């Protein structure tokens, strides 16, 4: 193998080692760096001299002419030392750092690595302080003698660490002889001449003065980085965290990604329980986001076994690649600490199992907020489990604590024959449920599950549910059936746009008959009005609705109640055929409308704006936010005419005008509108790909 190919291999081996390190595979990373060291040491002296010249270095080091080494050797040793530190092989880490110092005694980074191992790995602040001080002096000497300029960020970091460690050394009551022995040992290890350290004044540790309860309260207000620094100040501060581990968890999120992090957490908690066997952990939020599907199930199993029955975890957020809903159900069932959960959010694979979400809620009786997101099908779609192991949750539980439920599927069926994820509604009443979001699944053919199941439901969001009832079916249901709840926010978005005569024919016939004098049909209109009487937010984005149906709905709303209306991407709403009188009839029913969303409107032109918006917006309307995004036919002149007319004629200044991906509008026009004070805020993102954003204004893309 020639020199060039070997050098290329070294670089690749280093890169592979770094990738292993980033995902927490420290042993594999260490093996890669070992191979890189062997390759770097395999060069002849002639090859090393040529290679140093290629790297812009002299053939031999000006301060170490008797030794030749690969230009990347110190970088490899630094990476290997860091990996050894992660594996708790501190002596090996010190040896690598010591080799770096022997090769490059004026390289500040070598001393930083040496000191970090002492400070953060071995909790020996005195040795770290001496190392940092010696490194700073050698860097200054190298600059003066050989014109070697250390990196400014390294200088700032090492000075900050020296200032940070000083106070802990001031309070140390060791004798001068002991301190001298420390200095002598560290100097001999690094083969560096030392200078005598000046005496430091004594500073009293506030930990000794304040009661533990007050100290814990102070520490709870620090961020995670500051807490890590506090743990390495001295042994007393370190022990405090083992006696009171909730300092780290009570007001913070615990974020975990890899098996190594979970093992470290397990080790820390086991040590806490050794000191205090009955310590109760209080964790505000536990987040696990998998970075790889390898050994994901084993990693999750270890995470769940880390905690005991009496531990309190309020929120659990799991983001997985290859774990199915059934596997998660087994993990939660086998670990009783889940009974204390108040919020759970799961991203997982879907395996066909009846009543999964209700079995999950049965295992977590105090759950208030549940979010289940399916991102793909499990390789084993149909899994049979013994529901007797979970108790009779579907028959005896009423799920009284549940307030928010989200069932979302991100799986888009590729063919009409592909099996859908089904949701059959609750087996029992959810008395306190206020928000229900169901998106991307298959609903039952009837809405009878909505009849008496949710007496306190305020928000209902049904979006792109495949092979499910249409908007016409929903309106027909609430026309004939009195809901036990008072809906405030209704979103109904269809997965497929159909012809109006197919979707709304039955509903229109029922409503037309109800206009007669028959008491039975008049009762249906009263039921319809009652079901819609509390609505403040109405979203028919991407649905089959027509202006006739819209008028029927608006006429049965409580006058002046509606504040938000979304009519975007509705192909059956032909705004370009709407005249002024028809527009006025709609606006007369919307006196208190504050937010109007009209993205992706067919044929939105100057004439449409004139008839539907400009001539109907007046002082009686309190419109604040207007969304006209994704309308390519909209011109800058149209927007200017709209904003100036509202301001000059009706003294209306919009709080926010949204014009995302309107390519025909010149940015200078929007700047002028904002400068003139015609609109308080303009949102215009020409690169935005879609109007609907997952988790913001949509749950299915």
C-alpha cells in the first residue's frame, strides 16, 4: 500500500470512529481509533517528512527534532482519549493525553484533554487545575519562543476552567506538603517544569451554611449544563446529587437517545438507591428519541426497568423506528410506574390489535393527555394478545381522567384495496374528554360513537380519514341526533373530494323537508341548531362543501358566535361565480368573524376580492387575520387595493396578512404595505411547499 492510499485510509478510519462515537458506540469507536494509530505509526521516516511538508509543516518539529510522527496522530490520540473517558478507562485516557503532550508540549489542546479527564472523569479538580495552569504557561512560552499561536477559543475555555476550579481549591484544608506532592506528581506525569503556586485565600462553601432543602431549591433553577458543572466541583457537592436526585429531574426534561445514556442513568439511579433504598424519583418529562432501529426494543426494555413502582413520571414521550404498539403495550404493562403517568405521546409502528388505545389508557388510569402516532406498518401486522392480562379495561373503565386524545396515522394508502388502520370509537364514555383528534385512519360507517360518549367534548378534529363517512353524513347525523356535548371547535377535512349531489343529497332533502310545518322535522332543526350553538371555530379545509351547504350551516349557528372560519382548498366553492348579493348574505351571518382562512382558492382574482371581501368588510366586522396563501393568481395590486380600501374606507388594520407562496406578488409591494401601516404583520414565505403543516394546522400531510 503506498503512502497516498494509506493516508486516505487513515482519514476514513477516523471518520468511521467519529460516527460510532456520535451514536454512542464507544467500544467500536475505540477500535477504529486503535487501527488509525497503528496505521499512523506504520510510516517510514522519509514518508513522514514528505507528508509533513504536504500538511504545511516543517520536516521535523523545531522543538522535538529527534522524533517524527504523523501529522494526524495527535488528533487520533485526542479522539481515542475522549472515547476512553466515555468508557471510564481514565488511565488509558491519561496515557493518550500524556503522549500528546510529549509530542507537542506547546499544544494547548493536549493539556485540555489531560485536564478534562482529571476534572470530569476522575473528579480530581486539583490535578486538573495544575494541568490547566501548566498548559496556559506552556502555550505562552510556545508563542514567545516558537511563534505558536493557540486557538482563542481554547485560551478562553482553559481560563474559564481555572477560574471555576479556584474557589473549590481555596476551601481545601490540606497541608502544604500534600499540595506539593500533588504538584510534583502531575508535573512528573507531563514532564513539564513547574512553578510554585501562590497561596489562595479561604472561601466558605455556601453548601455548609444553607439547609439541604434550600440548596435543592436553588439547584432546581439551574439548567442541565450548570448542574453537570456543579456535580464536579467537589465530592460534597457530588454526593448531594446522589442524596437528592430529584434536583436533576423535578423541573426538567430527561432526554435520552442511546443505550449508553440509559445505562449511565441506570447506574446513577442504582447508586442513589444504594444510598437511599426508598428514594422516590419525581421526573417531570421523560423523552426517548431513538437514533437507530438496532437493538431498539432492548433499549426500551432497559429504560422501563430503570424505574420502580413508586417513582412518579408525569410525562412520557417515545419516538421509535421499529417498535410496534403491541411491544410498547407489553413494556408498559410490565412496569407499574406507568400508573402515575399524566401525559403520553407515542410514535410507533402499527400492528393490528383491537382497542389498543383503550388498553393503554386502562394501564394508565391517571392519564390526561394521550397522543398515538403511527408512522408505518409493523412487519407482523396482526398480533394476538391475551387481553385478560390487562384486565377488563374495555368493559369496566370509564377513562374519567382523560382530557385529550389524539389518534393519528401518517401512513398513506397506496391503493384502494390496501388495509386501513381502523378506529371504532370508545367502548365506554369519556366523561372529561375535551379534545378529540382522529386523522388518517378508517372510521365506522356511522357517527353513533359520537352520540353520548363525550359529554364535555369541546374540540373535534376529523382529518383525511380514509374509507370513512363524508361531511354530508356528519351533518346528517347532527341534524337528527342531539349531541351530549357542546362543540366549540369543529374541523372536518375529507380524504376524497366528491360531487356535491353525491355527498349532500340526503342532508339537503332532510333539511328541505324540515322547512315544512311538520313538528317532527321542526324538532330536527332545533336539534341541529342546538348542536351548532356553541361553535366558535369552523374548519372545512379540503372538503366537498358548497355555498348552499355553507349557508345552511351558518344560518343555524348562533348569531355572532363564529370567530374563525377556514374554507381553503374546497373545489366546490366557486368564488369566481359568486356575486355581491350572495357574498353579502354570507357576511351578514359573520358579524364577529376575526380569522378567515382562504388558501388554495380556485379563481381568486381582483373581481373575487372585490365581491367577496372588500365590499363586505366594514366596521361591523372585526376581521384580524386573513390568510390568502397558495393563490398563484393573486397579484400585488390586488393585495394593495384590499389593504388600502380597508384602511381608508373602514379604518380596518389587519393584525396579520398571510401570503405564503403567492409567486405573483412582488416583495416590494408587501414592504410598502407594512411601511404605510396598512397591516401590522405580513407573513410571506415564497419557498413554503404546503399550506398544511403537521402539528401546526394539520395532522396528516
